[in-house]
C-alpha cells in the first residue's frame, strides 16, 4: 500500500490495488468539515487524477461518522468569515476568495477523471451530505443518517446542492429534505435513490472495494473518464441530440483506439483485459467538447 504522499492533517490518502482511498480524518469532531479539509481533499484528488495507476477513488470517514457537517466550534461566527473585511470596508462579494468552499470541493469532485465511490459509514450532515452528491456510486451502512439542515442554521444550500440534489433524487424529495432540514435514514436514502445500496457497517468498505475492483480490473480508464463526464454534463443538456453528437464522436474515436481492440480481443479470447491507453495522455482530441469558459468556475 502506498500511504500519504503529502503531510495531510485532516484526511488520510492511500493507494492499494489501483484504488485510492480518501478518509476524512477528524474523528474527535466526527470528521467535521474545515477549509483545511477541503483544500486537502482537492490536493488528494489532484494527486489521484495525475496517477495513471489509480483507476478509482473511494471516499469514507474515520469511524464513527462520515462527516458531521461544518465544524461549528467557532460558534456564531462559523459562517461569517467576512465580518472583519466588512467592518474595514474591504469586503467585495465578487472576489473569488469568498466563493463557497463546499462548492469548490464539489466542483472538483464532479470534474475528476476517475470514478468516485462514496462509502458513507455514519452521519452525513450538511456539507457531509452535499459532498457525496457528485460522487458516481454512493453506498451506505445501515446505521448511516443524512440531513440537509441549512435552513435550520439560517443559511442556504452549499456544495452546489441546489443543482445536484434535484438531479439525483428529484425536486420533490430534494425540497422535502432541504426545506424541513430533517434527519433521515439510510433506508429512506436508498428508496429515494441517494444511495445505490445499504449494507451492514462491517461490510461497507468491502462492498466499496468490490465496486472499485470491477472498474479497475475490467474497464478501460479512458472510457470510464469519458463516460462519467458525458453523463454528468448531459444532466444540463436541453435536448438528447446533444448526447447523440457527443456519443457519436466518442464511439468514432474510441473505435479507432487500442483500448477498443483490446476490449474485443480479450472478450473473444476469454481473458482479463489489459487496456493500454492512459487518462494522462490518451483522452480524445475533441475533449473537452464544452465551452472552455465553464472551467473558469471549477
């Protein structure tokens, strides 16, 4: 196992069997989110994206929680980081430094080149519950609980949740959870489609690793990178023709590549595939297909 590549203080990062695991690591505060944690997660994602040996990423929390939300230890000033700047007359709400840190994190998760699996092992509240939304596969332990309590704290959605949550579970469920701020169970999360499966706590990481293993051992990394970006970006498409155009380009270029040859031959020869193409160097020439200006916000 390759351990922490950087001196992280709030997370753990390790790579084993081509799977990177990011563990939120402030158990004394139920892994409550801080700006430092957000920066460290983004750094770990940058590391994983640049490592061709990493084929999938798992997120989990150090027991006993996944993430209990923003760290509220600073009391009433928790969400008022601009107080001093405003008092001095230096506050400018258009300055990028005041952008929502949870949103910056979730845009980075959304924009990763590797598939992301959430293994939600306990309480996931506030940013802990919005952080999971751009993850591709979400699994939960039976004792996991979720809440979007922003209105109960006198604030509003964070982490781009007003975009993600209605797309994941539908607008009615999103409004129920968001406007009441109520806590709900893993079973309800499963019924609404927030999580793909609920398993006993002792089986959660094994389940997540099995999903990651299927991706790492059986699927072409370039195909996975392109498919997750295509699916997420099509959530905002106005017409299926947009998907048709992109998929036509994708099939055309992929079909001429070495991965497609290996995929077919490994199937015919009844053996495990050994895909030669790399995410770092072999994404198709027409990627990205969207307006590059959009990435200024990521």
